[in-house]
């Protein structure tokens, strides 16, 4: 397969986002609760099909794994 035959990165991202959107709609239609991470507040929510949100947890660490390891060394 030649490099020209590959799909672009933008196409891969669009397909992945669309797949997630479809899966979320399917779960909502089936009544399955969805777990959502809010980046701004850094809180993990469980969202039910009726739109109610229940806080499940909070982010524990703020730095990346590589940053934590370099501090220990």
C-alpha cells in the first residue's frame, strides 16, 4: 500500500469523533449512563439518560506521569 493511499490525519480524527458521538447517542437511547470528564472543573461525572449528573470523582494528580517520575529521580 502506497503512502498516497492512506487517509489523512484530519479524516481519522473526524471518524473517531463521529464514532464517539454515535456511541453516546446509542447509550442515551438505551438508557445506559455515560461517564464524562469535565476538563475545566476536572471532575468525573456519571450522566444519566434524563440529563442528571452525579459526581463520581475528581482528578487526583495535576502533572503528567513523566513529570512525576523525573521528580523522584
